[in-house]
């Protein structure tokens, strides 16, 4: 996987177009990048939420 594809998957972590393995590889590639300035805080938080959901049952937020 090239870094451009990894960044795209990272930014679209909620997409069902990619497998968990592809998402994991993308996260790993991004993690190994020397800087992360091109990623927003929102996209970083979405990835953290995705990783947590793999390990834990997260509570659903009340939508009002």
C-alpha cells in the first residue's frame, strides 16, 4: 500500500469500502510517517474511535 492510499483510507476510516486489514495497514503506515500535520484532529479522533470499537463495546451517544 502506498502512502497516498493509506492517507486516504485513514481519512475515510468509516468507509465500508475497505476491510479491517486494509484499515489497519493504513493506520500503521500513517503512524510511521514523520509528521501528521496534514491530518485534522477530527480524523485522528475518528481513527481512535474506530480502534476502540474493535476492542470494546462503546456506548451509543444520545442523539437529540
